[in-house]
C-alpha cells in the first residue's frame, strides 16, 4: 500500500510539474564553467573580471548585502591584494548607526563591512542569486536534468544577460504593447494570448522582463586585455555571482574528496580485518 501511495504521489507531482514546465519554455544555455564537476575550482582571473563588471555595471542597481568586502581577498575567490581590497571598499558608503551621536550617518566602507543594499525597491539582491535560481528542469519534474547538469544558476544568469531579443511578431501585432523587454531566458506569469496556441501553450520562448539589457559586449575594459565580448562578459559576471553564493565551494569539494578517500581506505581495512578474523573459523567449518 505504501509503495502504491508513493508511486501515485510521484506521478501526480511529475505530471503537475510537467504541465507548468510545458506552459513556459525558456532557452538556457549550458556554459562550461571551470568550477563545475567534482574537481572544478574557481578561475581567479575570471572572478576578478566578474567583480569589475559587477562594480561598473550591476552595482548601480543591485546590492550584495551578504558579501563582506574582506572576502574579496580570499585565495579561493578573487584574491584581491589587501591594500587594493581596502581601497576598493572605501569607494562604497555604508550607514553607521554609531555616528552623529547615535543618529547615524554614512561613512566609507571598511573590509569588515558588507556591500550596501540596492537603492531600488524592485532590484533583487545578487548575493545568493546563483543558488536561488535554477537553470535546468525536468523532464516532467523528475529532476534528472538537475542531477546531471546541476541546478544551473550561473547558466541561468548568463543566459538571461545575453537573452535579450526583439519582440516576436505575435506580440508586435498587439494594440497594447507589453511592458518591459523581451528575453528568451526569462519566464513570468504574464504572457499575451496572441503568443499562445489553442491549448494555452507559449509559441515563443521566454517573456518580458522589467530590467533593460545591461551588457552589450565591450562594456568593460580589462587591464590584461582579456576578451570582453558579450558571451565573455556574461560568463565572467555569472561566475563571480556563483562565488558570492558559494564562496566555500572549493573547500567543500576538497573535504568531500578527502572523505571519499578515507572511507575507501577504511573499507579495504575492514574487509582485510574481517578476512583475518573469520578465516580460521571458516576453515574449521569446512572440515
């Protein structure tokens, strides 16, 4: 009975999730990030490029309130020298309640401070965005794609940033235009009936997003003359946002690898011990 109930529940969940997925299709590209896989790690230079893109482009609207400036000097992160990190932090202002006789006032940020929050109410914080967003789904809610490809948060961010397109013909023909900017990687609840088939399914991928296109390629110039095409920039900033969400990713992988090696050696020792203890008794039983 329990088995039947479990199968029924899983089937219902799969079907319900599959319907929701079928109604809203998006195009998420599977980028090859260096931190993926059991032995992957962050590319320091890529994180530094992503930090510069965030600072010069994204920070105007989006905050990172869970990221402390001191972490920018971590060896497994951007690895910014301490003096440069301090000078970088001083470019930001944070509100300090202890100033002005307890009334509070703004001051230059120090390494112990965190990035300030966004000044826009509708601009999401980017601290955990790479973990909060899922790029891969299904099929039909089974999670197989996520098991193979991972959650795909960085892929979602990179696909979104380069997913801006001209409005499809079905929407351009509407008397009342849609608000926002058409993006093939973004999905929300609102979608014009003109872009749906007779079954209510979308005939084009994506939807309309309130954020205008922030990156076009060659938006930032790097000191080492690294490539700065649109595809390069979206991957760099997506990798940096992945680090802000998972700053201890490399340490967790190293701990996991150490655990696997330890358990493998322990299993061999336990097997040999078992053979040594029981071998004399097994010989007696045979005779």
